[in-house]
């Protein structure tokens, strides 16, 4: 009879230890899963912020490269505001159009006064929203939004 008590006590201890290990394993898997989800969300937000900053930085650099008298202006193309950068190569006039179309910021390099469609441009970066405003003479405001994140940039052209 004494042996049966030891056997039942041993089996109870074994079951208790196994349940304790199972709980630890389940909690570990839950913590790892939660950590992975947090990391994925942080990484996604960082990529979105990077895209917004790159798009605004790209536009700023394009405008600064052509910072001359009457080098930059805002024009409307098929109901969309666009930054137009006027350039001269080999005594020919060219324009670089930067605008928002179909969920992305596009760029179109073309002859001056050429007619083109919004879809003809080259996609630079994806964005949910992009707005171009001239705040006052030679001061422009650019707003880019993507997945509930937004970034703004004010850019002043110095040439007269």
C-alpha cells in the first residue's frame, strides 16, 4: 500500500511539472509572437517615414539644382498642381514636371510646351496624398501623406 501512494505522488508531481513546462512554452510563444508583431509594425512605420522623407528630399534637390530666375513655378496639368522646373540644354528649353497621380509622385521630363498625359511620367515614389502650394513668392509648401503619416516641407528658392 505504501508503494501505491508513492506512485500516485510521483505521477502527480510529473503531471504538475509537465503542466508548468507547457505553460512556460505557451507563454514564450505568445511573447515571441507579440514581439514579432511589434517589430513588424515599427519596421513598416519606418519604411513609410523613409518614403515620405525621400520624396520630399528628392523634390527639394531637383528644385535646388535649377534655382535660377523663373526656374521654378507651379502649373496645373489636367486638374493637378505640378511643380515645373524650367531648364535649358544646348539652347533648347525643357521642363521637368513633378506631380501626384494614381497614388504616386511622378516626374516627367519633356520639351517646353509639350502635351502629355499624367500617366506618361515616371513613378518616383508611392504616396497616398501629395499637395503642392505656393505660400508666397518663391516659397513653396509640399505635403506628402502615406498610411496616416504625413510630412511637410517648406522650400524657398533664392534666385530672382
